[in-house]
C-alpha cells in the first residue's frame, strides 16, 4: 500500500505486504485516511464485496487494538456465519505477525461457559449471538469497544431481526467508539438504518460499477453457436495460465453440457446450479475455493457471494439478461466482479453469438461507460497480449 496513509505498526505493515497488496483499491484510497485518522472518524461507505473493503476495515481494527490488553476491543458484525469466517480469515492473515492478537467468533453453536469473560481482542459474529454476548451472557464489556464494524448492511437488514439487534448493540457502545458501516447498495431502508447506527458519518458513495470495473479488462468474442463458443474457450485455455475460472451460463442445460465437454477435455470442473441443495452447493464452492477444481461452471445462482481469490478470469458463456430479454446490468457487474478481487487485475470474456447478443453487449457497455474490446481467439498472439 502506498504511503498516503500512515500504518503505525510495523508488524501490521508486514502483514499487509505478505497479503500481496501493493496499491490500494479505490475504496481503500478513499476510506483508509478517514478510518486511520486521529481522532477516529465514523464512516458509511458503499462498496461491493471483493473491492478490498474487508482488508480496509480489518486494517482499521488492527490499527486500534492494544494486543497487550486481554479483552475485546473491536467488534465486527456480519450478516451470515460464512461471511464472519471469511472476514476472520482476513484478520488472521493481516495480523499474523501479531501472535498475541486473538480472534473470537460470536456465532451460533460457539458455546462458552456462563460468566466467563473473553480475552480475545477482536470479536466477529452475527447480530443475535453478539447481542447475547454483550447483554445476557456478559462475555463482552461493550463499554470497552473502540471500533464497531457493520458489514454488508443491505444483506443485514434483509434478515428478520438483524436490524433491531444491530441497533441494540450499537446503543451499548461508548460515544467515542469508531463506527464503520459498509453496504453494496443504499436503498432508502438501508440508508435510514445506516444513519441510525452511525452518528456524524463521513460518507463515501460510488458511481455504479466504477469500483469493480477499474481493475477488470473486458473483452468479447464473436461465435456462431455453442460449439464455436466452446472452441474459443479451449483456445483461451490453451494460451493463458488461468489460476481459476468461473463460467456463467443462462440455463442449467447449457451448464451441464459445457461441464461435460470440459471434463472430456481433461479439465477439473465443478458444476453449480439452482436445483442443488444448499449443502451440496456449499460443498462445491468449498472444493473450488480449495483449488480442487479449476473451473466452476454455473448458472446465475451464484453470481453473488462467492469469494475466491484465485479467480483470474470470468467467462460469460451467455450474457446475463432479465426475464424480458433485456441486459441485466446488475448481474453482469456481480458476475465479472468475481475476478479482479482485492486490487489484482482481472479478466472478463463475453461470448457473443448473434445480432441480439451483440445488441445486449452494446447496451451493457453504454450502461457502464466502459469499452469492451473485441478479441480474436484464433490469434494466439492476441490472447497472450491480454494475459499480460
């Protein structure tokens, strides 16, 4: 991270560099100076997942922790158990040169003895359990909390009860506690909630998509049918080293066909689609995350919420359209936002197979005001150029 803001702890800087950060993403550039300022400032920020916002607020929490003090000082609320674990991983990576720094998960099923106090400096969890730990069970003394983070506020308020629980937790915190709230979208209801939770905030709002699209190179390939699309895909694969790829299809049928074709070619492929049970889907995503499969073929079900750092290319085998056949810009953004994570460069390739889909692509391009370049997948030199 460049020196526009001050990281006062050398061990923390080591952790940041070890994670491969070299330049801050937009949200980090805008938010970190406020988050790390003295005296601490409050913040309401708009940010997609994967733009580096987790690293940003983790850095803010770790900057304020006194590792020698053995009690909770930072509190992070996540809407789901999975997200809490994911944020926890970032805390562990960034804090790995601070061995005395400990992390507790306040999630359902993490049973502690009544009356015991927690010695971990950072607590991350879901609203219901955190509220119990602060009030009923008294595991945490909320008056000692220095930083309070509320992540994915839009997802949070979509869940019954989370909104009230979050507000009740916030009311127990000291006045000088730093409050940071993040949300991908700000409909009226999210905005009202944010203002109830964060007093006197600094506000960072983004133009739609600018955060995600900055680090992603977008291309399109013209093909006449799905067989040609498959050929283009194979050519891409032959020419560039792909850590992991996600391929989005419009229907289950296409997804199954494509997964089978790729397997025949010897690729390790995982298939994800809507009719699978939640547990099955979670298992597939976990295998992909661990790198057991290099390619994930999926329908729209999972454009959101899959965070796999090694995804270096997203392929729209079919462009995303809504039920009336119009471009689905939100889904496009979420899909291609699976690559280019954490400030790394990403690659998105769109397969275009008709006048109609060319028209969709043009409308997506206009919507985001970002050029999508044509790519000839028969030209190896050209493919290698984009890979670099």
